[in-house]
């Protein structure tokens, strides 16, 4: 009997285009509700897809501190999130909710 090899799902492996990244982050923002850690982890997945070393250069933050902040385990400051968003070439937009 053949053993099936399984790997843990890694979103970063599937974020290949700007459209992929935009749709992924938009879906994560929708899904997260008020869970800021969820958004930080989503940005971490995007950062890994793009390259954490380059992101560290672009933000002026240490690579290890970025990994920690964007791992879902850390609690990054909003200023860190904004630096990451800008360095990734993304923009956050606000729109009124339809509640």
C-alpha cells in the first residue's frame, strides 16, 4: 500500500499575482471581523510570498521581528502593519458597511 504524503496548507505558495494577493487580503479582511491577529497573519503570508528579506529592507524593520509580528503569534503595532502594507505596495481603503 502506498503512503500518501501530506503537507500543511501554505497560503503563501498560492499568492503568485497581484490579483491573487488583492483577492486574498480582501477575503481575509472580510472573514477576520475584529480579529487583528488574523489580518497580521494574512499580511505575513503575503510577505512570505513576496520575500521577507526584501520586506525587511523596504520597511526598515528586522526580518526576525517581522516574522514574529506577522506570524499570528505576535501583536504588532498599527504602525508596523501600515509600514508592511505600504512596503507590499498595497493600500487599505475604508468603505461604509451596509448594516
